[in-house]
C-alpha cells in the first residue's frame, strides 16, 4: 500500500477568556475565526487555504480533528490539524496567523480567544498492535456522511465495504490534488482488507447538529452518523487504513471536523 501524501500534524491549543461551551463541532467555529485571522494577515492566503473544500470538488489541504470527549464548559480547546500539502505551507501560514485570533469572539458563546498556538508540524507514523486484536470498535466521533452510487448511506445500512469505499474515495481525492510528484496511490484489493472481518454490532445513530456561519449569516445543518460499530477479526491492512482515515476524516465536511473516525480494541462480547 502506497499513499503518496505528505501528512503532517500540528497540535493546536486555544485558550478562552472564560469557561466556554465546547460543542461537537467546535472545530468549525475555530476554523471560522482562523479564516478571519488569515484574511487580516494575508488576504491571498484565504483563496489558497479556505476556498478549497467549500462548495467545490477540490478538498482543503488540511483537516481539523477535535480531541476525544473535551470537557464542557472549558477554558481550553485542544485539536490536531492534519495537513496534506506537499510544500508544508499550511501549518506555517496558520501559525503566523495565530496571534491574529487573539481577542476574537468564539462563535455565539460570548467568549473571546485569549491565546492560540500551533506546535511545529511532525510527520505521521502508523503503529499496528501485535498480535492483532480479536475485535475492534470503529468510532464515528463527529458526524460522518457520505454517498454510495449517488445515495446517502443510512446509519442502519452501514457495512464494512462501504466504510472502506469511503476511505478509498477520500485517499484518491487527496492524492489527485496533493500527491507528491503527482504519484498515484496504490491501494490494496478489498479481500486483503476485509479478510474475515464484518460488522457484528451497529450502534450508530443519525444526528443533525447546526453551526452558525458568520460569513453567510445563516445557520447550517451538518448531519451525519455518530456512535460505533463492533468489528471482529480485523486485518493489518484494515487497521492501517483506519489509521489513515483517523487523520484525513471520511465523507463530507472533513475540513470543519466532521467525518472523524477512530478505533480501539474492544472487549465487547
């Protein structure tokens, strides 16, 4: 398996001036703040880093991943920014704009940002447990929504091949725009990914969270599946793909923090 994308990761730490409600898609609110900060610093950077991924077929060169189960209310918001641009310009550009986030309102919470920092970018490295776990839980942390054959996939009809399809689609799309030296990905055949694994238990539900867009001055619905599924007999290749998907996200609106999936070893019977 060869995925020719330079995946860099930076830790993002935001401090507020007061305890602030941290909702499911706080990453979306932060992205809006960051967009205004980037515009103040370098208006040309907006079209480069913020227009892709917004009502277009070109994915953004980064995704924001909220850390699991943030406390709410909290004076802090911790995230990971995952970038895909071959040149590595995204993290540096956003780090330069971090100081311009200070003093800005954080959505409709009434809070203001007291400080904002980006860590230096570090390279992605995958780790697969040995021996392989007997059973895993695949967790849909933020709303996951994608289509298959032109139809939106329902939470009750989810299958492992559909999840793999969405991961492949995400990887292929990113490689089409951000692959190093225009290389094409080499993805494993489905039987090698699936092996004897399958969805043993489905605990997914459909949710309809809303976000306020200050640029459009309207409230938008960002719906999708959340919860988890239990999968026995995972293969090494499946776990490698899930590790990639945990960084890139899958489906729609990943730039806002949607589509985030993770996995952990499950002891569920």
